[in-house]
C-alpha cells in the first residue's frame, strides 16, 4: 500500500495494554500514512488498567510503527493524558524527533493550533473522584469485551452490530457535562486568539465551530482507537476526521498474532508497572 502524505496527524486514547484497544487497526493505519508530524494526544498507554498478563504482539506492533516513524525523521509529540499521567514527571523530555509534553501550540499555515488531552477540565479525574473514575474505566473495558461477544453472535445470525459500550460512554459524557468541557476549552482558545483547539479524552470524534461574543474557534476531537477508530488529519490547509474502514485495509482480516519473546513483554510490563506506581 502506498503511504498517504499528510502534514499533521493526531491520534489519542489508544489505551495500549487493555482488551479494548484496536491495535491491529491502528497499526494498519500507521503503516498507511507518511505524516510530517505525528501527535499522540494522551492515553496512548493505559496505566490505570494495565496488567502484566496482557500486552500482546499487536500492541507492541503499534509501538514499532511509532518508532519507525521517528527513525524515518517524522517529528512525534507525545502529549500526556490522565491514563498515562505518570509520564508527566518527564514533561519536556526531548530525544531527537520525540518530544514529551503536557500541551502543544503549533503554528500551521499561519494559524495557531492549541493541542492538549483535555482531562485538565474534567473534575471526574481529580481528587476523590479519581478512584471512581478508575473503577468506571475497568467496568468500561469489561463492557467492551461483552459487546464484542454480542456482536460476534449478531454477525453469525445476520443481524446488525450494536454498541452498548458506546451508549454507556455517551451517557457518562452527558453526566460529566461534556458540553461544558468543550465550551470551556473553546472559550479559553478564543481568549488566547487561537484558530483551532484539539482535544481527546472523551472518546468523541468531533469537528465544529464554537462561537461566543468574543469570537470563534474550530473545536476538534480526535476520538479514540477503542470504539470509533478515528484520527485527525491536516492536509492541504484543512483539518479532516479520518474514520477507519476495514474494507480499505483487508490485510488486517488475515493478520496473525506473532508470538513475542517473553523478555520483551516482561520488559514492557516492568516499565509500565513502574510508571503506574
């Protein structure tokens, strides 16, 4: 497959190390693109749900593709999120083409773009509510597994797929006042005279204009690689939402899980466990 040239790509909420992660699809997507800049906008690893018993080859392949982009001279910015917040102790780490940061402001085609994960505006991830958020995250992961089993049965009997986990996430976002989250991000961006504000965190792919009495800004959300399998792409002076289509990537249907030497998985397990504290 010929790689598509893209100026900037933003992905978020991959949740490597969890059963919900759509790692094979993400690997196929990363293999298909040749961005000038790749932005990993938080929750790439999931230290909240990480288990030493689960970090399969498909998840390692995602890391390989990211490292391949770095070695190919592509600038990669890793912006920390709440599920990988322990990386924030290394903020401003810079190693060649890889930069670790909490937020990012880029000037692209003379327009200012503010990029951050978004959990800073979510009170459910702070203080005493954080324990409940972690518990809810584990429940969401289990629901995704149940949902996949249900969909396998529905497919076998010729029925359409359904997404219980997506409906639950939408309910959680509503209860957490996601509109307030988006409005707050937009208002600050307008105040700072930014043209675009890009978030992740809420697993809700989005592109829309938000305006108030002081101006307007384009709000974008890159979605996730658990439910929606979406990314943001900037090319030819325009931001677009990419949505993964299995029909365009037939190779993932025949891809086999290649065993990974224990020494590699053990090393990754030790590293993420140490980050999780």
